[in-house]
């Protein structure tokens, strides 16, 4: 199995933290559930990075259990770069796609 390095950009880290805090404000413990689901998604991407290419070089995968959120990333040789953790109903990004 190929080993990939996972790089999470600051913007994606900040988005994930904001989402966690929002969920935690909705119901205690829900933010932690989101974080756990996101970590599982990142492991899934690292183990099998060949998800659908949505725009240009950017791939998208939904966060299981929180399917209104998706992770946007690229694969370049042995490096996976996470660019966004975003709500699917946000205005589509001109860079990353819908």
C-alpha cells in the first residue's frame, strides 16, 4: 500500500474548528462527534485518495455522518493536501467547485 503524507492547510483547520464549535453550541458532545467523523474521513482519504475529481485537480468527499460537509483536497505524488472543510450549501467556490 502506498504511503501518503497528509497536509492540512490552515484555512481547512480553521474551518473544521469553527464547525466543531458551532455543533458543540447546538448540543454538548456533537462537536466532538463531528471531529471524530472528520478524522475518520481524513484517514479514509489518506488510505484511498482516489475519490471523484470535481473541478480541475480538486477532489471532494463527504464527511460520513455529517454529509452536509465535504473535504476538498488534491493528490500530488505522495502528498495529499486538504484545502477546505465546507458546508455543501455554501456558494460554490470558483477555485474548488460546488
